[in-house]
C-alpha cells in the first residue's frame, strides 16, 4: 500500500480508502462488515470513510465496534454530516454541527474525528455560520481537519476566503473514467488551495469492474439490480455501447497486469491531486483486490487509450 499527504494537512492516508456505505447499513451483515474493516487494516488501508446518515447511524455504530481496541494511530477516521437524521435534524447550522458531531463521536466510540466533512452544501444556513462552527469544532480538539463533498466550487472558494476560519483540506467528489466533471473546475481550484480529493464511486457504482455484460441480465446480487441501493447509478452507464466500451478495457488492464477494477482505480490514482479512492466491500476478498490497486506504475499510453475508448462510447462524460 502506498500513502499520500492529504492536502495541506499533516495527515497521510492510504491510496485506497475503505468506505462503509452499503454493507455497514445492513444489520444482519455486521459480522462480515467488521471482518472487512479488519482485513482493510491488515492490507495497509488507513483511511476509513463513513457518514452519520449511512443507516441513520448504523454504519458509525458498527465501525465503532470494529475499531474498538485498535490503536488510534493505525487509522484515519473520516465521517460526514448534512443529510437528515430525523424530521428536524439536518443541515450545517451551528446547532446541528455540534449535535451531530457529538452523536457521531458517541457511536464511533472516539474522542476525536480526523476528518469531518460537509456531505453537501447547505444553502439554508449562512456560510459564515457553518465555517465558524466547524472552526470551533477543530479548536475544541474534537475534529482535526475539515472537508466537503460535492460543494459548488464558488462556495468552496468563498469559505476559504472567510478570515480566521479553518481551511478545508479535502474534497470528496464522484470521479471515475465514466464521470470526469471534477477535472473541469474542482481539481484545478483544489490544487491552488491545498485541497486533495478523496474520490467516491471510483468504479462507477461497479460498472468499471466489468461485471455488467452488454445484452446480459443484471447479476442478481449486483448494485444495479437492487432498487434499494442503486439510486446513484447513472442509467446511461448501462447502455450497451458503454458496457461494450468497458469490456474493451480488459486487454489494456491485462497488459498492465491488473484486473479491470484495479486498472480503473489506478487511473484515478494517476491524478496527483487525488489522495485516496474509496472502495467498499461485501466480503474480505474484495478488500484484497482493491487494496492491490495501489502503487502501480501504469504506462500513460494505456490510460490514454482507455480514455479514448470511453469517450467514444459516452462523449458526454
């Protein structure tokens, strides 16, 4: 496993992060989820990402159990707030930041969170109020650093310009061979501002693993076939032309000595502004494959060919 500095912080994180969105929110899968966390740590993964809203606190609670007794300096814990936790609890107001922070710390069984991220931008709360509360959270010692996910770039830059406020060190965008919009404005702005990317959905909700075959039925155990969890899956990615293009990447991955999923993750990590790519796992063996994507020197021409293949099938990307 290779490691990268997270923005202008003093945190160093693994190139592959472990995410606890889907498999951690399902109570019956708790033992398996805990096994995946332990396998991730064994494979050198240090960045663990979650959010209060995942399973309405269930994911954080399972993580707290999984991390109990593990040395605190072995991992970097990142969580988020914004989305509704009840009919009255949502957003980034001062009151919500302190309430949700304390609730997350309790569920995680921790005294501090390494990276506290705003899950989305809150247009209903003055930006100055949000940044003041986040800054106070950092200065209290309950949070080490702050980040954001999917904020408009102009709002990020406005936050960075507030005098005396703590600065963001991370951004969590959706980014993959099938979703390259962060390259237009977010990444250039982040480079100027000392902010690194922690990428979610680097495998395009599983499409870039190659498990969806052109003209074939959706695998019954796949994310695309499960209406409860496929809300972030872009239906355009399942068009036959796109799926054919993904299959056409296999020879390139083989030439690089990687699986298709590892090749897609290595493409993400070719970008120096990316600190880490978040992957989930429903079983420990998936952790092994994903962790092995770190540290590969893939020939740039292979990535260039991959980009042209995908662009030819989905030019809007």
